[in-house]
C-alpha cells in the first residue's frame, strides 16, 4: 500500500464505497463505519431500515421500537469511544441505541444495546451543537439497562 500513489488509493476507496453501496452494505457516500453498523444491526436483529436521513432513528424492530445505530472504529491513532452526536435526546426520537465497536480492519469487536433513558443519564449535553455526547465506555457498558449483543453482531459480521 505504501507504494500506491495517493490519487490511486483515493480512486480505489471511491470504487470500494460504490461496491459497498451496490451490495447494500453502505447507504451513503460517507466513510462506511455508520452504514456498516446499520447493516450489521439490521441483519443481526431483522430490523427494518428507516429511509435515509430519517430524523432520530435508523431502523425499527418487529415491535415498532425505533433504533438509533452508531458505529465507532477504534484504531491505533484514535482509541476514543465517543459516538457521533445524539440529537433530540429529550424528544424520545428513539427507543434503543445500538453501538458497534470495530477494530481498524472494520471487524466488529463489541456491541451493546442501550436504552434512551441510559443515554440521557450518562450523556453530556453540548449547547454549541445542541446535542448529547455519549461514550461507549465502562460507565455506559456497565449500566443496568445495557445488553451485550456482541455475539449476535459478530455472527452477522461473519455472514456479511
């Protein structure tokens, strides 16, 4: 990889994103972490994906629960477990949050289901962005409402 020119790496990355979209793994043209997390969660739990850009949630389950799905790629350069912003946390925009942690090679290494109540309890409000910051850290993972769903997500990963 070190011998490949930058322009060629970026072109390959673009083609990779196009192929992931064709396969139904990616739903956007962004870095695939969030899309891949949504794909795995939907596969693992037979969730119905929401339309792109649906406000507040990414999928629904058979009982009608709205599921927000977040992915976080942990690398040697960035080991933070901070999730992307949770907006409208006070409006019951989702019922559960599924978080999938990936290693640098996008292998699912851990996954959890949190309630919206635990997100409110542990999340920190950030006025500047009008959102809450949540970390998939020991405090969140050890919350009494948290369910470890790693085995189901890893099984879906292995089938992907």
